[in-house]
C-alpha cells in the first residue's frame, strides 16, 4: 500500500500543472487513484519520499508546499 | 511538580562551547561607537534613533561595529552583513517598497519548517545580504534559559550568522535573523548536537506551542502550563516538523484567565486555566484589605496616593456580572455567575484565590493577521480536566485537526473554516453540545438552526404549500 501511494505521489509530482503544490492537492490526487488511502498514510509516504530525496519542501514562511526534486525551482533561488 | 525530561538532558557549559574569548567579545568602547559610521548613508533610519525609545537601528549599529572587530577567521558569513541590511532597508524607505524575496526550498534535511528563505532582490548593491535566511529556535516552556545556553547560542550565531536575533518572535521562538544557504545545515548540526536544541515550527506546520510562566512563578496558575506545553511539543513532533496542514496552527496555553500569553487572541487552539468550584475566600484577609493593612493589587499602583481602599467601589461595583456583595461584614460571591474576569482576585490576591477543582477552558479559531484584523477565539469547551498525559485534550485536538485537514481550503485557518461552515457544524464534529455562552449575544440574537431530530416530535414542512403563500 505504502509503495502504491508513493508511486501515485511521484506520478502527480511529475505531471501536475504547477511544479509546487499544496499537501491537499497531493492528497486529492492520490485518493483519486487509491480511494482507500488515508491522509496519515499519504503524509507518511510523502515524508519517506522527502527522506529519499525525491520530494522537496518549498516554504514561503507561512505556508509549505511540496515539489519534485529537480522540477521547477531547484536551486535555492 | 518535578520536571521529568522525556529524554536525557545535556548539561551545557558555556566555557566548553564558546567560540570567542571575553576580550574578543568586549571589543569596542562607547567612544568608538559615537564616531562609528556604517558603510551606507542611512538618513531615514537615523531619524528612528532620535525618539525617546530604544531603537533597533542603534542596536544594529552596535552589532555592525562589534562584527567588524571580531576575528575574521571565526566568522562564516560576511562581517558587514549588518551594514548591508541597514543599507537595503534605507533603499526600501527611499523606494517605498520592500527588496526582500520571500520563501524557497532552503531548509534542513527532513524538516518542512524552521527555516524561512529570504533573498535580496538587489544583491549586487548589498551582496552580504544576498541570502538572509531566518531560523526559528524552539523555545522551552515559559522561556526559561540558562545563561550558558544563551551565551553559547549568541557565539554560534556570530560564527554562522548575522549575530542578530528577535527575542522572541510572536510564535514564541527565538528568531535567528539572517544567514546564507551554506550555513543552514552546519548551524542545525551545531544546534542539535552541541546545544541539544531543536528548531521551531514554521510553514503549514504546528507552530511551537507556547505557554505563560505558569506554576513556576505565578500563584494564579490553575494548571501546570509548562508540563502541558512540553507534552504537546514532544507528542506532536511530526506535526511540528513535517507539514500536512492547510495552513499554520498555533497552540497557546494560559495558566489562568488573566491570559498573559493572550492565547485567546492569537492561537488556533487556546487553553486557559480555570476552576469549576468556588473562589476561595479568606475573610480575615478581606478585612485586612478594607482596613488598609494589605495593599491592593500587591502594591502595584502604590506610586501614587489613590486614597483609602474602597472594596465597594474598587471591587464589588466593578464585577461584570454583579455577583459579589458584602453581607454582615463578610464578602460573598455567587460563584455560578462568575465569568472569570479575575478582577477581584487580582486586586485582593491574599483574600481571594481561584478554586481547587482546576482544569482548562478550550477555545478555538483565533488569528491575528496584519491585513485583515484580528479574530478572537470561540469558547468551545467550558471546562476540561488538564492532567498528564492529557489524553482528553489530545483526543479533542486530533478531532479538530482531522476535520480541518479534510474540509479546510489551502491557506484557510481553523477560525475561517469555523466561520465558513458554521459553529453548529464544528460542534457536531467534535461532539460538544451547543451552549448559550457560545452565542455572541444570546439575549438579543438567540438564532439557532434546529434540525428535525433535535425537536421532540419533529415537524412536517411542505415547500409547495409554503410557496403558495410566499412568492420567491
């Protein structure tokens, strides 16, 4: 299950219109493919992907978004 | 109650952690400061130094001079970073717009918060602040620090950053102002490994929970605010560091209704210590206040002669619910009517004390945004016991989070969601019955949407029949 969720996250991160997206958008995209996926599992999977250096956090200070490493803004600018 | 750390605590010794000697730190005289000019002209900022109040410009200039004289080989970012900061601020005054760019992917590995990316949009003019990232340091409950820790942190921040701090930001953390991307990971390593210190929350995370001084120093504290704050901080580490909320979420804890951390106005979940039995009265002490033997307000207003203490005028007549009176020379309180304004207890702390059956009132939905104006929290749970391990509070909080994560729009605070969906829906979600105290003006606007199942016998309503008599 966890592997399936991770795969769905990466698919969304590669093909989403915007290169940075909110967690909620991620959650909706995963649940469209795997309806039984729970928010907490999706969060765990996203955290694992961050630790595997496949996803990145993008923070404005007040809000945090996720992105695919290497897509869109990749350097710290 | 004794503090029981959840993991072994490291004893910090500044002498082992210091980066600069005393001579290196005390490196300029007041005379030198008088003649000191930073490398940019900052006429508008210097205006700010002229008023009666301490000015951040004066502080920043001290730091600029101080950094110029620190040993260069032990400074990992530019020595003139403060000069460039002030220079860029002057430019913003000239242009009437900011020159900061905000946000980015800068952070420490595995954490979604704690570091806020900041970049100059005029780096060629002010190269030392081209990167000027902000770092949040998780404050301990009630902000008790050993000087060893603070001195070591100051040294570390001169070494790896600008040397400038906010003590503290509104969330409660110490804010380290300004460093480069290259220094963020090493700084985090030093903070965690040497100073045994975590980062605080930022972004769409649980923000660092914050509490008042509590039972450590305050006799009014109805709950152990520090223990609760520490418990929530450690229990919700994942929520603090790995963002999955629609927006920020703040928890603040006041030990009594005096509300010294103003949780009611600036936290999504506000926990306020209270009691559900009676205010304790010491009638002898009441007489001592009346007789002038004890100063009212603990002597706080003794700088001027206000005349003899008048219990009728200064306490009883000021009670917002009129629930106090003197009867046969004794002070009596109709405790059912007390709304915890704290005035009588504040004026006569030796005669009146909060009750002993204590817990918390829980309020939700406050926020204090700069542009739209503040929104106060809604009293949702009038009373709940607050005893370790606080499972009842956690259970309630998690229900609220689940609903907010499910229903909240991106960048929507809990208070906005409650307004959008309505308080009755929120109460349904958390399983709390509605009470008159939740209505803003229950006597003039008792407007409630009843559901059929709430009313004995229900009702029948034929919309076609209604429309025959009422045109759209």
